C-alpha cells in the first residue's frame, strides 16, 4: 500500500508516521518546513513568546511582593526572538528525525492532483516529479482569513505570521479580532509593554468558550491596561502623519484609535487552492473539503484531514484525524470522539474547556447543574500569585454525568485532560468526588468544584 500525503503539518506528519508504523509505503509532500503552521508560525512560536513575556511581566509587577530584589530588569527582544526560533527549529528537526526513522520519504514542493492516483509535485526551482499512489490524504491546513476592510494593504497591518517576527516591540498595537489568536497576541505585547487595543465584532471575546471562564480573562486583560471594544465593526484603516488610524463603529456611534501596528486576527480558513480538487471532482462546501465520518472524500481513495476540512481548526484535532485515517486506510477502523476535544488558550489566566458549556447544555435540553470553585480559595493559586480563576463543571442533573469541564487559571491547559478523560469514560460527578486529589495543587480545585455541584465544597463558606 502506497500512501501520498499532501501537507506536513500536525495532521500530515502524524498520519505519515502512523501509516508507516502499520506497514505502508509513505510519501509526504510539503512545500515549506515540516510541522506546518503549528510548529513554524502558530502554536509553538506564540507559546515561546508568551512564556518569556509572561515571566518578564510577572517579575516586573510582583518581584517586590515576592521578596525579590531586581536591578535593571529588561527585555532583550532580539534574544527573545532568537530563542523562539531555536525552539521552533529544534521541534522541526525532531519531526524530520521521526519521519526519517520511520522511512517516510519527504518531497519538498507544491503538489497538485492530476488524476485520482497521481500527484504532480513542483519544487521551488520548478523541477517536476510525478508521484503515484494507492491512497492519498489531503492535509494542507489553513491560512489567515481576510475581510474586505479598506486599508488592509497598508504598511504596518500584520497577520499573525508577521506579528511573530517584529524586529522591535511596538509602542501600540490594535488587534482586530478577539478570538484565540487575538487574545494571545494581546497578552504577548501587553506583557512586553505595548499599549494594546482589541476590537471584536461579536458581543464578547473568545465567544466559543464558557462565558464565566472568559470573564476571568477579560477582567485580567482590562486590569493589565488593554482596551477592549466588543460589538464593534472596523470600517476602514487609514495612514496618517502620526501612524495608522482605525475607524470603527458600534451602538455608541463612530470611534477611532491610533496605533503603530495593526494585527488582523479574525481567524483562519482552509488552504485548498491550487490542489486540483476541481479537476478531480472532489466536493467542497463553504470553502472546506467535504468528508464522511472516516474522513474520506467523495473520491473513494482520497481522504482529507485537519483544518482543510473545517470544524475545529486545532492541531490536536488534526493529529487525531491523521492517526484515525492511517488506521482506517490500513484496515483498522477507528472513529474519533469529538466530545473529548479540549479548547485551550495560553493567556494569563490560561483558559481551557472540554465538552459542553452551560449554555450549550441548556440549549440541548439537559437538566443542567453546575459546580464552581474560585481559585482565590485555592492554596497553590495564592502561592503562585494568580487567584483570578475558576473551575466549573457542567453536569446532567438527572444522571450526574459530566457534560463539560471549564477552567480559567494557571495550568488550566494541563489540567483539562482530566475533564476530557472523564467525558470519554462517561464519568459521573461522584467519580471525581471519590477520587483523592493531591494537596497543595491547583488540581484539587477540580475536586472542590465537583463537591460544589451539591453544595458540599469544603473550602467555600456556607451560604
């Protein structure tokens, strides 16, 4: 069995490795660096910048309270950028080693289907190569979305890719879009001393997550000096003598703000142009490749995974797709349980959620009960100096089954796996309650939140 995979991101390279483990001959076609957006211009570099700038901001704001004496604390931005590049390169090199050790052939170039069993690959120096295959997997990922706002082509208007590699820390930045990418960049540059403004068209930032969890983040962003405009539409961007001006409007009327840089951060869209899908007759819908439950397109030997299929544009979802498709192609059917998909934001505080939010569960008709525990009552959070947070369970009041877990606070993105596993095992809240949690940890707040569903949390005053 020969498998050709278009795209070497977290969906494509994972699919390639698993298929090779199962005995397939695998060819991976990638036009840039393996690792895709996630490793090169997304998840990894943003988290590297967040890590450094958060430490800097924490020391700057709280050193004296912690009993630390610091002199000449500063941020050497060129060193920060160099470290980010080193982290990225180390992980990209690691993926190359994994592919090589599994005997996956990697071809660098742009691939295009010319039949249901052949892909033409054109390298950067215009050399052509024909790749034949039995099965193919499209894993071409996504790219930053754009909207028709006049002035987007002006100097100083950035996508997330450019915002990762600025030579200097800007004095001010306006971020258009308050989703995951927008709020993470807001944290990066606010931590570094930039005046940050977020403009979001929807009524709230990070609209896909539980409202009470997001409220913890919004409070912290505002406290750190970030201006947030919600239910606000950007009409135009202009270049003036003193820099860029953003013209916007909301229910209060027209407004404008000036900024040195503007980051367009309204989300991402599937990258499926130029693949020859139309000539082959592969069906798409709303710019996404249509697939069935096994990730197969309407062409029986061609599959698609990850961002290019729409849905949750997350690296870990793409990797799950990759493993499932490799197993399916090799005869071991594997389904994906999307209920266990965690959503993570690496801000201060971190946000993480899995399963249904309270609003979603209510709309689905469940008899919803919730359990909440604020981190200001958690010893480890007080020690860490980060008490602005919350742990929240959403359960089915008729069966006690856990429908969702949502966390705002330090290490939320690490702790959310507990909720994913609980939902996968169809656990009840009682099973969390009767599990001993270590002390002192932030994780014991999960136990307290479970107890609070029925008003039994030990470390909350009785109302």
